[in-house]
C-alpha cells in the first residue's frame, strides 16, 4: 500500500467534506465524476449521476429550506486498490430546515478513482444511518 496514495485520497476526501460542510456546492459536486452514483438511506432510489443528486439537493432547498450548518468526519479509513480507493468514515452533520436544526449521525463510504490528470475523483457514495452512541 502506497503512503502517497493514502495521503492523496485522504486529501481529496478532506476537500470534499470541507466543501460540503462549508456549503460550497460547486466545489462539493465538482469532487464527483459526472456519472457517479449515490445510495442514500433517506432516498428510495439510487441516484445515477451527479446532476441527478444536485437536482435533488435543489429540491430539498426549495421545498424544505435545507442547508448544511457543519460537518465533522471521524474514524476515517482509506483502502487503496490500484487506481481506485475506498474511503469510509463516520459523519456528524448539523443541518437546518424550515422545521429547525438537527444533528444527523451517519456512516459514509466514498469510492474514489484516479482521474486522467492523476488526481482523485469520487465515483460512488453510500450513506447509511448510524446511532449517536
């Protein structure tokens, strides 16, 4: 396992999480390949593209006043497999909607692939619920 690869993937994941936490949506969605897929425990169907996810996000904003107030990532693990890598972590996200604020506890896996420019791009995200304990 290459230490450089682990550091590169961790940096890509950190940038993605920071953009999410700070509400920088262009940077957040830009961290995903256009044909990335998404599986969320809060959504009945798999999302088949970043554009589909971004459209869903926009509906959340318009219908519920959805916004991210902050996000903390912990228990991070990077597992490189050649030109792909699996990043998993626990996520504690503070969100706001018209109903008020809440903290959501989840576990997330993001699969990264090496891009043509040598960087790392997210190609799949899977989010599941996690107890707060």
